[in-house]
């Protein structure tokens, strides 16, 4: 089951060896990232490879950043 992250919560993470900053859009209950977008390319949604319930690429969750508009 996938859990959709609210757009106002901005769950941020670093991805891969280059540590690209991404915004997590959807996660599984076990913590694998299902969908994300690059912070500097909003709107382009990517889906990483998941094997046995875990992401193949390395993700490091930073936490939430609240959007103030």
C-alpha cells in the first residue's frame, strides 16, 4: 500500500551518491520511496526501482519543510 505525501509538507531526501535533493511524493508503508521529483525540476515525477520492498538507489530522508504561502 502506498502513502501519498501531502503537497504542503515537502518531505525532502538526498538521492544516490551525488546526493541530489528530491521531494518525496509517495512512500510505501515499509518506507520505500515510490515516487519523487527533483527539487529544481518540479512536475517531472520519477519512480525508482524497488526490489523486495526496498529501494535499489540509496535515499537519505532529511525531514519535512513546511511551505508558507
